C-alpha cells in the first residue's frame, strides 16, 4: 500500500508538471490535483473497507485508562497526549493499547473506556470512538475532497474560459429572476454563517468545551458557503472562479467542522 501511495503521488506530480510545461499552469494544477484525488479516493475506500471488515469480526470490552504518553512537537512545541488503555479478554489475559493523540486529555485516569478488538489479535485493539475508529478515513476523505476541488476548479476554469471566448454573454431574458434568486441565496448563506456563531456561544456555555462549538461554526461556514455557491451559479454574469470558490471553501470548512464535532 505504501508503495502504491508513493507511486501515485509521484505520477500525479510528474503529470501535473509535464502538462503545466506544455499547456499552462492552470492545466497542470488541475490535472495533477485530479490524479492525486483519484489516488486519495482509492486509498480512502481501501482503508475504509479494511476497517469495516475489522469491525465485522471484532468484539468490544470495557477498558480502564491507566495513563497518558506525552509527545512534544519540535516546531510548535505543542504537547500531544496519547491515552493508554488496559483491558481484559474472556480468558483473563490483560492487554494495553495506545489511542491516537490529541492536544488535550479527553478522559481522566481510571475512566472506563470502550475498546474494540479482534479475538485473534487483541494487541491490535483500538478505542471505540470516532477518532480511533474512523479518524484516518475521515482525514483522507478531507484531503481527497480538497485535491478534487483543486482539479475541478482549474480544469473547469480552463474549459469554461475557452467557451466564454467563443460564446458572448447571452443574458438578459430571464436575468431578473435569476438575479433575484441570487440575492435570496446570498442573504440565506450569510444568515446561516452568522447563526453558526450564535450557536457557538450557546453550545460553549452548555458544554463548557471549545472543540465542538468551534466545529459547529466551521460547519455553519461550510453550509453557508454552499448556499452562497448556489447563488453564484444562478448569476448570469459570474465567471467560473466566482462560482466554484464558495464550494471549495465550503468543502474545506464543512469537513473540518464535522471532524471537530465528531472528535470532540
């Protein structure tokens, strides 16, 4: 799998450079991003299927948090805390597993934590939460969507640009209706974004934590960007870039926000 990843990344970068050399930077960025997104999609599906198959044959147990390991990042000096959980199998044997790290301690020592493991290999067990179960799949999905957005943005812009060179603005027959709808979608998108900030304060005071409220804001920005994007597509005069940028931004913020809510 690692060899496949390296080869696909190398192929995508080299193809993008070659296309960019002969067809221009936009074509190179678009083709390169599109190829890399295909590789990311294949990898995401493969890892997701593997995890799904693991879960089918797995059992759950109650573990106890016994400690955290601390790792300090060299550049940012941020400390990551990785939980150590001990659990027992029905035969009485004890196993200790290490969860994925984060910049905060999610549980207290001696807290009971659900663990999922295969009876054939308990050492490969993992904590039963979104981060440890689907975190890698989610992160790869985010990267894949981002690369795909880059590919669509640049390739679509070049294709649309060639059409715009030959087709002049056909407007204004149904323009008034479209412009009116564009304004409504623009207002709605802005309202959704502003509402997410209101929800931030509500969730913050209710939960007392910061991660999920911030995730809510990011989801709101993402959804608001999607709505703004629909408005941009309804406009009879906007170019390709103005129509696609809100969707690229929306994907980025929505996926990060969703991850923050699920991980928090």
